[in-house]
RNA sequence: GCGCCCGUAGCUCAGCUGGAUAGAGCGUUGGCCUCCGGAGCCAAAGGUCAGAGGUUCGAAUCCUCUCGGGCGCGCCA
C-alpha cells in the first residue's frame, strides 16, 4: 500500500515538474509515513513542506497543487491538505481489510521482500577468540548479528554468515601452553601455573583428554620446562614469563607434538563454541581461519599491495601503514621489528579477501570496546583502493546482568555466571535471544534475569508468545464446537470495530517494520513492534468474542486473528524465538 | 588530554532519519471473568526530552559549548 501511494505521489510530482513547478529530483524527497493520529488519515507526507522553498510558493498552496495532480486510485477514499501543508491519505474500508487476505495468502512469506535483489552481503559476527567458552558478553553479539542477518535475508539479500577464527595469534599459544602445563600436572608433577595462563576448568578437561589418549607421550620434567624462565609476576614480568614458557613448550615438544596439543585445544574449544551457538539458534555458513590467511600468503600479499601503493614505510625496524592519511589518528605497525605480522595485518588481509570474494556489502559486528579500531580498518580498505563505505561496522554495547536487583559480577575468578551456555540454561533460548535484541545495539543493555524467567505480562517474550498460543487455543475451541475455519465465508467488511481496524493497520505496517529494521540494522524495532501487535491482540481478545454463531462474522474475525498469529510467527522467526501452539 | 557511544516519566526504554497534542512496559492508585486460556484487559496520576545557545515554517531528533555516565586510545589479540 505504501509503495502504491508513493508511486502515485511520484506521478503527481512528475506532472508538476514538467510544468516547471518543482525541481527535478523532487521525487526522491517523497517520504510517506503512517499517521499517529487517525484524524490525520492513514498515511501522510510532508513533501509539500520539504519542497515549498524550491518551488517558491507557500507549502499549503503547493500541497493543493500536488493533490490536484494526484491520479485517482480505488483504495484511496480521500486526500486532504492539513496543518502547515501535510497531505493526508484516507483509505477505503476495503483497503484496510485487504491486508488480512494478503497475510493469509502469503503465509510465512508475508513481510519478506526482494528489496536487496539477491545482492550478496556478508555478515561477520561473534568471532570470539577460541581460547575459551563463549562469555555472556558474546551472547549479545551473537543474537544481534544473527538477527541482522535474518532481517537482511528477509528483505532479499543473499546473506553469508561468517565467524572469523583467530587461530594464529599469541593468545592461542598461551592456550596451548596452558593445556600442556595442566597436562604435566596430571602426570603427577607440581608446578607454579603462570598467572597469565588460562585458568578455566575447560583447560583441565582438554589436558585430561590428552593424558587419557596419549599417556605420558607428551611429558617432560618440570625442572627442564622452567629452567632459565624469567620469574612470573609480581616479582617479574608476566608477559616475559609466559612467552618463555611458550618457547620452552615448542622446544621440548617439537613442532609436530606442539602442533598436536595446539590443534587439540583449538578443535575442542571450537566444537564447544559451535555447539553453543547452534543451540542458541545461530548457524554459520563459514568458519574462516586466520591461520589459513597466513598459510596462503594473503597477509604478505596485503602488506605488499599497500607497499606498492606507497602506503608503507619503515621506522625503528618495523613496517608501518600510513593509515593517518586515510582518516586514522596515527600510523599503525603491520610488521613488527621481529619480523612478525601484527593482528592488524591479518585483519587487513581478511577484509581484502572479503572484498575479493565479491560481496556487495560487508557487515562486521564488534563489541563497542573495539570502536577505536574502526578508523584503521576503514583506512586499510581505502588504501587498498576499495570503498570503505561498503563496510558497515556495527558496535554492540555490553550487557549487564541483573539478578535480585543486583548487578551480577562477571569475573572468571568469582566463578559466577559467565558463559552463554549458563545463561541459556538459566533463562532459556527464547528469552535470551529476545532480551539481547530488545534494546538498540548502541545502548547499554540491562539484562534482568528474574524478568527473563518470569511467566507474566511483565515479560515481553511470554506476552508475545502467549498471543500466538491463544490463537492456537481459539482454533482448538473452534474444532471442539464442531466448526471449521472457512476463509471463503468471511465477510471482512463486517470488521468495523476500532480494535479490528487497529489490528489490520498494525498488520499492514509489518513489512515496513521489517524493511526498516533490516536496512537500519535495528532488530529492536521488530521486538517493539511485536509487543505492540500482541497488545492490540490481547485487547481485542478481551473485548470481542470470535466464536460467534454468525458464520460470516465468525470467519472474518478468525481471518483477522489468524493473520495476527501469522505475523507474530514470522516476526519471532526472524528474532530466533519460538512460536508455541500452547504454553 | 583526544576520540566514540549514551543522557527522554520514580525505574527500564521507544520515538519510523527534521513534522501535527513526546509514547510504551514496570512500579503506584482504582476497576474487569456464570463467556474463545487472568501468562489477559480497562482507567488514572506521572515530563523544563541533562543544561545553554544556534540553524528554520517546525528540533527529543541537526550544529556548537557546558555538565554527567560508559568505553577506547600498544611493535596485545
């Protein structure tokens, strides 16, 4: 409907343009919105206000001219100029009700569009280091990224979901060494575990696997391991300490055995993360290995490309990328004085590769604490000759958990509630997925665990799901009374109650909500919409009986209610939340 | 110090990219089932949109400054 009206307006403006009244390009100014107040009709536009100056006439007068030039349309009952120069559209009753049949006919497809025209988009999200289980902080990135991906798909993009696996850095060496040290402890030796090592129980678990499957094959005397290693903090430097231990692990194990421990740790943790996300309803098309970037020489190629383009220089024995010429606040090292690539160098290569894989748009979902990193990645794309505007970096603020009116401490040490797995176990997948995307991404999120678990109206997830289940229940009642839903028998024109009109209007808005949420990367809009729709439904349910003797009216009301159910189901599907038939 | 995000009802937040009288939920107060699921509904009270300037027909929304909160500023990943 909205599109129809927009095209009518475009035609009107085109006529006025050929009369020389409005400038070329005016059509792009067309912006149609739903009215908040019913006395302003169903849709309104402010084009006349926006174009008044360029047209050189008062807004109201221009509005009148536009209305006069507007082609007639059967769904439009009346068009009027109001206020300072708004043009308000009033639709016919039939137009209001038409959406009900549209929803029922389109079913699961209702709300989807081909706006993206199948263009390929890559969405990269979570990408947490595989050095431990997913933290509750990663959960928001997971829920948000997955929902943004779903939304983009719904509006017609071809979406590729990707997880970038940082399997090549120093953190992974620390993990492998931590596992090996725990393994040495399992062989019965005592040692002082490094303060900088990974302390979690999962490290013990991996070490136990190694011990169970390979006995003492990976053992070495602790005295040899620690011989000549500089002291740990607080007496010494913890970084130097752990680096020396990594070196010792590599030396004593040799390349092959070290790599085995490393890969065992990586595979175990990655399996855990994959499983965790799958149970959270988050599935990837690809897990992209940083190590593969290095091994294929892509990192070297990326640096070489920058060098050839004249954006690399040497200083203090290191290679620097002149990112400050592309909007970054300072230049950045890509190759350290010890010859190793920095993490940033891999990231340049990774984004170069993304572009080369032919995506139209790139979406990165990052934790907001990485925001300082945005300019340098964009700078790299620009320096490589690509358009940085093709990359959208979406920053997600942290979530703070609350229980019993208190902030939940989330330190690894306290052993309190830290993993996504635990969160899922406590509040369930549906509540977790919904709560994570309830707020816009750049807003800090207060995640109320008690509320997420409560089964009441206070809890928006249950409130929405309950509306869906209630419709299912109505259908069960229908069958018990020996009736069936007969859509052909429905006389939609009988739906004249204001609550029925409100519901139909809400249904008509759904495709626009999806499009808006998708293009703006704002899943919270869909979450809010569904709550409003559920509210309109509950109000209707309480006020009007559906299962009445009058077949034409009964089937009309059932049509409306089933359409509501369909839209709730479609919306929840995009959010990754289930739509139960009974609760 | 510099940069990014945020500041809207007692609390948690929306506000459709500058529109018409700023909206929800919770909480508070008062109501509603012999009827399709009370995990529900209705109503009332509650606002200097942090503050001050500016831009214009029109600002919670855009610009500048001030105040307050969060985060970030490595040859770490």
